[in-house]
DNA sequence: ACAAAAGTGTTGCTACTACACCCATGA
DNA sequence: TCATGGGTGTAGTAGCAACACTTTTGT
C-alpha cells in the first residue's frame, strides 16, 4: 500500500453572456504541457490557499485579472491520464460574471486571455472540453431553480436583458409574455423608478433582483421555459 | 510560490432504507487521529487506483465488505484544518444500496462497522457530520427527479416498498393514492405477474423499474410529493 | 408618421391536491 | 369472520402553453 501524493489543481469555467451569446473565459498557455493551446484558467493549489475556492479565485485573478465573482464548486476530475505530468487531480469551479466589469489581462502562465463563444470553442488542453461541457449542463440546471441568471446581469436590468440571458443559456427563444408573467408574478423582481433609454424607441423599465423575496419562495421555485 | 502536495482521500456516505428508516454506514476508527470514533468509510487514494471512484469503491469494500453498489461523486472538501494531519483534501461519494445484500465486515482501519439511523448519529470524526448532511440534501433532491429510489430497492418491489423509500428520504408521509397514480401514470414501472405474499392479508403486486421508460420521459421528470 | 422594441390578456388544457372507502387474503 | 394492509376515483384548483396586437418613444 502506497499513499499517493497527488498533485492538486483548480480550474475555473467562467461564463458570461455577451451580445446574446454564452461565452467562456479561456487562457492561452505559455508553458508545456499543451504550450500555446487554449485552456481553462487554473493551476496548482498552494500552501497559502486556505481552502480550495480561494485557490480558484487566486488563479483566476492571476491569469485573467477577473476577481470577486460568484464561484461554486463543480466536480473533481481525477482519472489517471488526464494530465501528462502524472497524477493530477483538479477541482473544477463554475464562475458567473459580466464581461463588461473586467478588463482582461494575461499574466503568470498565460500568454493570452479571451472570451470564446461556447459554440465555437478552440481545441482545448487536457480534458478541459469535458469540464466545460459538465459546467454548461450545471448552468442549464441551475438557471431553472436558482438565481444564477442574476449573476450574469448588472444590478439594474430590463426584463429583456433577463430574457436574453435565459435564451442564451438554454439555447432557444422564449415567449416574452409568458416569461414576463412568470417573473413578475414570482415577486423576486423589484420594479425600479428608472428606465433604460437606449435608442429612438420606447425605454424599458429597470428591475433589481431581490434575494430576500427569492428565499421566501415555497420550496424549489421553477423558472423553466 | 510553493506547490502544495496535498494528501488526497475519498470518503463515502452510503445510505440505505431499513425498516422505514434512512440509515448511514459508519466505521469505528482503529487508529489515530480520532481513534475509536465513528467515521465515514474511506481513506487515501493510492497509486494503483486509476480514478477516484475506484479508490472510493476499494476503501468501501476494504473497510465494510460492501462492494458493487451505485456510487456518485458528491463534493470535495478541502479547507485547511479539516484534518489534524495537515492539508488533506477529501473527495466525498454518495452510495445507495440495500442493507440486506451485504454482510458487514470490519477490517483494515476499522474496528467496527454499523448502520446508523440518520436521525441518531454518534459524534463523528473530522468534518464527517457536515459531509453526511451534504449527502442527505443531495439525496433528497435526487430522488425527486432521478431513479435514485430504485437503487435503494430490490429489483422486484411493491408500490408500498417504493413509497416507504420516498417517505424515509423526504421525512414525511405521502398520500398513497396520489403516489400510486403518479408512478403508475409515469410508465417507469413494469407490472410483474407476481405478488409478494407477506402475511395473512392481501398480497401486493410486484413491479420492476424500467430504465428505458425513464429515459423516454420528457426532459426532467418530477417525483415530488 | 415611422421604425423599433416595450408591454399587455385570455382561453384551453393538464396536472396537482385533498380526501375515504371497499377488496382480497390467510389465519 | 376478522384483521390487515392493498388498492381505487373524483372534484376543485392552480399553473402552464399557445397565441397577436397596442403603446411609447426618438428621429
């Protein structure tokens, strides 16, 4: 019996919705293995990280300049052979954020950083394509019964913005009357006294999400369309 | 920057329903830390395990004699301080099985093995109480939209058996007419030509679960009661 | 006045909840 | 024939899907 001292890494699948498209944040690797290939931001867990999510936050900030966003643990991938360097187990995280809030900046192990549409991903290092697929499944489920969509939006948003997020994530369009009825009826949206004046047409009312009202919903609310 | 070579363990929360009670499989630790305390079956990932679930299966069999059961990854716990030996990250698994199928046998690091009702757990080693709570939440969700309940039953079962599993997991009783209507209407139960003759009263019809029919259900079926 | 997106109601149907009694069997 | 769990039906309600036109604004 030999205790395996596995190397432990964290990788983050960061999603954002940009121009009605669901996108993933990738970095271009500076070093081997998989030098010059696109990969998820992530890296080794260090002694100074006092838990796993801190490690994921640190790597994300170091490699992309994205910080202070919603992160949740996804799944741990540990098959022998997923990393050519030997037994490397990775704890994958899901992040949800708004692209506009961050100026991407490559550094550390990355020679590039970019948002890629989920439907047009490049060839990826390691088993990162599999991890992204897993993350996407999780996001599709989460958006149906949790406030995940609001992590992808500004604090103030129009119902159209919210619907666009849902459509980008689930991958098909939604009847706007039913969509609005369901959200307005749920009580989780606070109607604001402001409108967004975008162009030469009717301005849309702005709303904010109420965490408190969401918590009050009976058991597991359903936002399926 | 120092690469942390974390120790990696796996722990399994095995559930079964016995006499209408949801129970968890625990072992009594033979060695320090937490010597003589109850804990989840589990241990270090070894070089010869070629993926994480294999390690969980191996440890479960070694410590309890339970093998060949449904296992799924739950969550990875990696906070500094969760193990007095230093940085030990554990990948937790959920197992679902029937108690009657296995003769428990303690060995390796365990001086005892037993099923404990979830509502009467002893003091547990490490953060294992937290892990069990997490597993229980997951089970409650899974049973509502997946065939998880059938992993807790024999191949042939009565509708009463199935209802008992649901009641034990969700923690409250269900109207039997509505319960039967929903399951019979769903098409996932194959009616068998057999009955279970238990005692001096009307024998109950036996059913089997049809994986194939379950897969045919539109999107995410709901078995909420 | 026009272009563009915002905003709004109704109807039919399905699926759920609540609820209480008769049936089949073995002893 | 009795004790025990097995098995069944209905009515009211709530929530969902499908569907198209009017309103408001800036230019």
